[in-house]
C-alpha cells in the first residue's frame, strides 16, 4: 500500500495505554511485505468503553479484525461471537477476526507464537518433558499450547500455588493425555525449562527458578524479550545449557496473527 484509499482494508489494536505498542509498525510492515492493501491503526479504548466500541466494530464492513492487549484480553472473550476451545479454557483472547457477516471470532495466539518460536529455533516440544515457571496470563497460554503440541509431561511451578493448581486442573480437563504436575523452584528432571513469569524484565528481579539445579542437557527458554540476555539465560549458559530467547515468540506470533485476521492480498 502506498496510500490509504477507499479500497484499503482496516485492522486495529485495542489497548489502554496505547502509546507503547509496537504492533502497528510490525504488522503494517508485514502487510507491505505481503502486498496487502491494508492498514492497522492504534485504538485507545478504556475498559469501560470496550463493549460499546466492539459492538460498533462489528458493523464496520471493511474491518478485517483486531488485536487486543492490556487490559482487554479477558473482557473480550465474552464480547466475541465465537472463541476457540483453547482460548475459552485459557480465559483470554488476543486476536479477533471479523467475518463477512460481522461475527467476531476470537483466538489466543501467545502460546502458539511461543511454540512456533521454539520450532523456528529447531526445538521440537512434542514428546519432551517441560518445566514451566509461572501461571499468569502468558504462562496459561504457553501451557495450553505446549499441551496441544504433545509434550510428554508438564510441570507448573508458580509463586502462588493456587494459581498453578487451577492451571493444572484446566489443563487436565482439556488435555487428559498430558500428565501435569505442580513443581518446586527446582527445574531438574525436565528436557525443556521455560520462564513464563514476568521475572527478568527488571535488573533487580530474582531468578524465576533455581538456576543452580540446571544441567547441560537442558534447554532453557525465555518469554522476556528485553533484555535479550536475561539473568536466567546468562545463568543457563554458564551451566552449559542451550538457550532460547524471548524474541521469536513475538515475531512468530505476528505471522500467526496476520494469518488469523486474514491479512493477505
Ligand atoms: P503476564 O500476563 O505477563 O503473564 P501476569 O498474569 O501478571 O502477567 O503473571 C505474572 C507471572 O509472574 C505470575 O506467574 C506471577 O506469579 P504469581 O501468580 O505468584 O503472582 C509471576 N511473578 C511476578 N512477580 C513475581 C515474583 N516477584 N516472584 C515470583 N513470581 C513472580
């Protein structure tokens, strides 16, 4: 697209605050690369206005879909006309497609982005034992995607134990063939170790797990993108582990989002 015309299709990202989002730059560049006559715009929408705004979007016939982020990922679930079983189990949606009849279809792609990122790094989770630190929003999405990918065992370790147990119960209900355990800070005995907590963003954060228990046969993966070399990844390298950074989760997810929302010529 060189200019916006009457034929240009529109996508959006809904957030509050909005100024920090990088998705417009990323997806507009992706659309240029795909030769799509489309534009993705930032929409600054507060939580109280979300239902009315989304109801209006349903009637916008040249809207392809939209991305939702903080604080709307949970509230949007009930505003969609359809959501995937996985998104329903996670309780969150981050990508919505608008069908031609105006129906809104929601999906959660955080976890699929993480798994696609692993595969892009030649790490196949199928059949592997996985330790997952965290049970928050990101960890929920990643846990369901790992179960979907067919890991052989999943251990969930979270500071607040009840949230870990709640995640375990929902995983067992939707993926009865995947054994799920509640873990301790000790990640030993797993082939892949994942940090899905927010720890590592700040310099003074504690490590999300006991890195002294890591061994060279383990792969350690991050969801934190900034800094690229988190304290956990540095500690894992020191222990001889193969490491996988946080960035591919986002880059792979952008492709998945574009596909889901129909960003094609
Ligand atoms: P996100 O959407 O980024 O996943 P979130 O839902 O707030 O954010 O989840 C943050 C995760 O990091 C949770 O697993 C949280 O643990 P709790 O469930 O116990 O809150 C974890 N986390 C954040 N700060 C932590 C800390 N100081 N120590 C241990 N875990 C922490």
